[in-house]
C-alpha cells in the first residue's frame, strides 16, 4: 500500500494532516495542489472518516475518476467509491434528483446542453417576433447564463433597473422577457440547463432550511480543487454546505483563473480569508512538474499582471532546454512545422505520442494540425470542438433516450419526432408547440391528449402518425424499466430505424455515421457491464446522466492511448504533458479579443493567465509558434506576433523572437477595481467599438479575401512553370525565400502570389519570375 505521507514535502504534508478547520492551499502551477487534495482525502479515510461524509468537487469528471483511483489505492477501492466526488454539476444534479419533489421537478429531469438551450432561445425569439440579428441567440444565451450564475432569477432580472438599462443600451430590452419564458419552458419540459443545476440547488438551500441542514450535517468535510474558477453560484453552495462543520479545504491558484467569461470570480479565492477568519494558509512553492526553464519563463510572464497574490515558484528539476519559438509564414506552414518537430523528437528522444500536446486558443485552429499530423501518420485525439456526443446521428439517438426517460423534453422531441422520416411535417410540429405553449404544458402532453380532444388542427392521417410515435416512445419507456441500458439502447437504435437508415446510406459519411452509432452502443455496453460488476444502477437513465454531465475534457475514450493530444488551453487546465506546443501566438488570437467585448486591462490579464496555464502544462519541452499570415473568418490576414512572445524573458527562449511587438503597454490601463456582482454583470455588455486602434490597423491590412482567391485553385498542376504549387517554398533572386500562397491563370501566363519574408506579398508572372523550388 502506498505510503502517501512520504510522497509529500513538508508544507504539503502539513496541509494534508491538518484536516480540521478551514484551509486555503494557494500555490503556483505544478506545485502539488491536486496531490495535496487527493492525499488529504486518503488521509481522512485512513483516520476513520466515512467516505459518504466527504464532498470533493473537481473541475472535470475525468479528474474525479483519477483522484478516486488514487485514493482507492491508499484507502481501498471499496471505501473510495462511496465518496461524494465529482464536478459541481454531477454532484448537485444527484442532490436535485433526490430532492426533486421539493423543487417541483420530476426525478427524471433531463439536462439541456448548450445547443439545446440555444435552440430553445431561438424558438422563443421567433415566437416573440423579435429580430434574431438584433437578438443574437448566443448573446442572449450568455446573458441568461451570467444572470443564473449570479443568482439573478427572472423576477430579479426584470426588477433590476441596472440590468434592464444595460439591455436597453445593447438594444435588446426584451431579454428579460426571453429569460422568463426560457425558464418557464425548461420547467414545462422537465429539463434543466447546466446553470440551473447550480441555481436551483442554491434556491433549494435558500428556501428549505431542513434540507440544507441535512446536507450540512452529512458533509463533515468539503474539498474543492481549482477554486479560483468557481462562480458566485458555486461559491455560495460551498459556503452554505461548509457552514456547520467548517472543515473546508480549497486549493487553487489565482494566476490560473481563466473562466471569468463564464462567470468565474477570482475574488472567491481572494476573499477566503474574510469568509473564514480562523483559516490557515498553505503556500506551496516548489514546482515538481516542469524544468527550471519553463517555471522561470512562466514566472516572467505572470509577473506582468498587476493583480495577483505574490508567489515564489521554483523548480529543482533539470534546467531543461530553452523554449523554442517557431516562426511560420502561413498557418499551413505552422501545422507542418509542428508535425515535423513531433516526428523528429519522437524518433530522436524516444517519446511516445501521448507525451505531446498541441494547445490552441480556439477550436477552429485544430483543423490545420489535424491535417499536418494525418499527413505524417501521427495518431492524435482531439478534445472539445464538435465532440462525439454533438454529432448529428449521436444526438438523434440520445434524443430518443431522453424522450424515453423524460417524454416532456421538448427539445429532444422536436429533434426526432420526424427522424427517421415518418411523415410528420414542420407545420404539424409547429401547431403542437403552439398548443403546448398556450396550455402551459409540454408537446408530449398535447400529443397524448390528442385522442381525447377533438383536435381540428390535425387531420386524421397525421393523428395516426402521431399516435404511432407515442406508441413507440411508450414501448421504449416500458423497456427501459425492465432492461439494462445496453438492451434498451440497442432496441431503440433498431426499432426507430436509425440503424437501418444509416446502414442503407452507403456514402462514406453514412458509413461513418453508422460506425459512430455502433461506437456509442459499444460504450453503453461497457457501461452496463461495469455497472453490473460494481453493483451500480445500470439503467438507461443512469447512462444518460453520465453522458449529459460530460465536460469538454471528458470526451476521451479510454482506449485512446498513445496519441498526440489536441485541445484548447482552457481544456488543458490541471493536466500535464512532457512536450507542449502552444500555437497561434499572434495578436488578436492569443491574446484573443472576444468578439463584442472591450479589450480591457482585465481581459488582457486573463489572457496572460491563460498563457501561464498553457506554458505550465509542459514538463520537459515547450514550443511557441506563430504564423505571419492566417486564414481567419474566410480572410487571409497578416498577423502580428503575440505580445506574450516579447514579454517572455529571452534567457529562456531560442529561435527568432519577433521584434516590434512592443509599445502596447500603454493600452493597459492601470488599477482595475472589482465591482459588485450586479454591477459587473450589468457592465458585461458587448460594445460595437470593441476594436482597439491596433487591431483595426491589423484588420486594415487584410489582403486577399477568400472569395477572390478561392483556395480550391491552390492545387493547380500544369506543365513546366506549373511545377510550382501553392504551399511550396521558393527562392527569388532579389526577394529571397518565400512561400507560394496561390497560383492562378492559364499556362503559360500563370501568376503566383508569393509571400516573401523580406518584402511581404508579391504577385509574379511565373514565366518571368525565375523562381526556384527549395
Ligand atoms: P496545477 O496548478 O497545474 O493544477 P497542481 O498544483 O495541482 O498543478 P499537481 O498536478 O498536484 O500540481 O502536481 C504536479 C506534478 O508534480 C504531478 O505530476 C505530481 O505528481 C508531482 N508532485 C507533486 N508533489 C510532489 C512531491 N512532493 N514529490 C514528487 N512529485 C510531486
Ligand atoms: Mg491541479
């Protein structure tokens, strides 16, 4: 058995064994915060605490699983499994199901993911006859989400002059009404979105003291990882739950707070001292993850942030190699360079593919790297983006599962009522929905009442088809009571005709969709088998709960080992890899400027924290790459290298550090103070003048629009001068080395657009240019 206390340094050990009272472990990246939390739980169990009295909150399900495994190895698997350990959403959804009667929800409520929420918001905007160009569903959704995370109910929203006037300024005065309607329709559908899971838990604890007391009593110990990224709603839940026993331990790093756009509040960690006057602080300073070079470089970056708790982080690991800067002419070349480095290093230094990660700021950047890795046969796995569970065929089948568990789920119903096609048209569904809204009920209830009411709106033929659908779902419901998840899921896939439909589609897309469904079913089979082995509930509803609560970081299939990891920097939080590529190090990309938001000191500091997170994922080697030109939003843009490259202390870097990035410091105003939640909320409004002068300049430099250039032409192959193709590196007598961006025209008058390092972009007639292929 693992002697866990020997695996800790002195401060870590103190933080582990001081189990009573409030503790704050505040420390830089890689200093063992998560390890402390894990061993602290193990220690509690060894000391005789009951696992069911311990509540431990993690940022992802995967992190919870890994922690549980480790604790199991110290304290025994059979003990560890009874811990209340998981993400906020999974733990509180469990509690809400147990207390469903009090909150007036069915115990089988389903969970709307963000695309369901957006689709419902779109419907409401349409029903209200509002213009969806003014009322952008994304903006409305994030407004509602922010309100929920600040515990602002629809009524409070409507009653806040501050918020209402902010909405008016954005020319969206009806958000308040949309929010109210949205909440109502979710409730009628027996569904909650992610934010509801926290909001309704808060309301439950606020309004029902006896229930709060029960959980306060139960959770003798409360532990939270990544505390810096909790939002107000989460903060309050924790505070309430810990109030009785006061045994709360939170670990975090203010320098890694990166979710403010989702409502996370760095103040939570800063205010811990005030919330718990009898607390103890443990500062961990030694980084065990990374080389000295990486730690020092990361320190040099974060030191530029004005607002932070001062920390001294050092490493006693090897000095390590300098951080390599890769300069690429184009985004394609960036992909090429990164893939090349990976294959060289993997061969030379005998790394596994799983030792590499490519981290980017936005999901859209992944495509270039997928292509370049595929070209070299390098296996990779990709997180987030259009994840497996968001694929059309998978969501369709999952919607049947949702209907089986909770037939009131309107979003699921609308998705599959006519898939596979059964002759129920849009108009019919529209009428049913109108009827549901006006009767304040779900579409399903309108459907099941059809035979009893003389429904003039639906003709007999359609009514028969609708009844067929009702009978189908009824059958699935019965089945789901009697059979395990796999049996039910397989029957649903077969009897709905989804499997057959995809099987009959012999196009490559059809085949791959069919495979995806098979993969999903395999996953459900594994779930059923393992649930049986563990003695856990193995019904479809249990499976669905697991899937609904997945986070971006949880998309991994267990068999996906030994592959290069591709993910956003946000998803990489808490993880570590031997070799890390941080790509797209360019102004407006990283630091990014969120569309519709002002570039403030505050947002820039968050970007810098994000860069700190990215860099501190690396154990041995780190690369930073940027391209001089990149396709974004369909345009080929000139890029300016990221200011972060210049901010890095050059003692730790190798390769061409671009110059001329400076002069930006003036854009950073000083002294940003925190305001009240309501003020902050009110201030978070998109602004039309969000572009700084600098980004405007860059935009002005935009050269070739995709419409004109047409990437499809890039593959021209002709005779002699036609040997030169887009993507090639060429040498020009006067301009030196350059990259061919595109070839157009008809031989022999072919024209090449070439980007030269020295002079920028040029158009040349190939027959005169005398370009040499390099
Ligand atoms: P992050 O801020 O990125 O979440 P963290 O502070 O949670 O990092 P951990 O992930 O717990 O840090 O630890 C970083 C690495 O250092 C892990 O591989 C961990 O196993 C190792 N580590 C932590 N403490 C020690 C120690 N005392 N001795 C040896 N290795 C350690
Ligand atoms: Mg950690």
